[in-house]
C-alpha cells in the first residue's frame, strides 16, 4: 500500500508566514454540479464565484497559504505546470483584498491561486481507518461510508487499488480536504517551497469535540 498525505488546509498560525481569511459577508458560492458517481448526491465544497478575494494576515508570504482557503503561489503553479504531476484541473486566480500590518517598504504579495482538483477513486480503507460519525439512513458506500458527520478520526488508510495516479486530489469520502502522493511531497521538498505542511494520513487525528492536528 502506497503512502499518502493530507495537506494541512486549516491552520491559522502565521509563524512565520501569513494565513488567509475571507472578507466579511463573503457569500459568493454556487453548487459545483459535481455529483457522486454512485448515488448522484452533490459532493465536495461549493464553487467559489468571482470576486475571489482573500485577506492575508501579514506581509510575509509563503509559497503555500493555508487558512480559509488553500492557495498556491505563482512559483508553485509554474513549477507544477513544468512537471508531470497529475491532479490539478485548474488554477483559479485570487485577489488579495488586504494584507494586515502593511507598512511603507513592505513587499507586495505574489499572485496566488485557488485549486480545482480531481476526485480520486482511491478509497478510504474502512476496516483499517478509525473514522466515526453520526448514524444516517440510506448512506452511500462511495461518498458517505462514515454515515454523515465525521466526529472523530484516528488515522486514515487509503486503499490504492482504484487510484488513478493523481498526485494531488480530493477523496470522495472526505469532502474538500486535499491529499497528495509521495511524488507530490518529493516535488515540493525538492523545490524547497515555503510554508508547505503535510501529515501522513495514517497519523492524522481529528476530534470534533476537542481539537485537530
């Protein structure tokens, strides 16, 4: 079984790099129309419509930005496009509405991009993984095998039997979370991209009633 990783997308620590917030009253979303191939239920996050604006927490810019959106810099986008990596369907430009704590002489932010990613048929191994949720009638074994809300996660094992070779992707069962192959991790470390954080899915822990790492 191959190793896979969860890219940390919800991290509001800005040491040493900025995270991103959304402006107040941001409500420009629409259904993506993307549906589970088994039960036809809508899956994943809503589509982010224009204007796509973010606020950065300070004028210290990493190649990756976490927070309320997971962003790639122009540097990462260019390197990705020159590679043979798979999984990104589109790079979507975002506008920096504000950078907090800017002062005279502060550097301007680079162009950042949100991602539209493939959904992989690599699946969560239900027997090995520890994922608990609320009981729900009529649950789908492809997009909702954990019965609605995921209250607790103590390690995710990904079965690569039907994996299509995507290097950065979503999983049907895990909503909008971003996952990556070993090849993608090696690519980012080789380029020494800043603010790149990840965790082996087997080590990922989440507790709805406590905290997550």
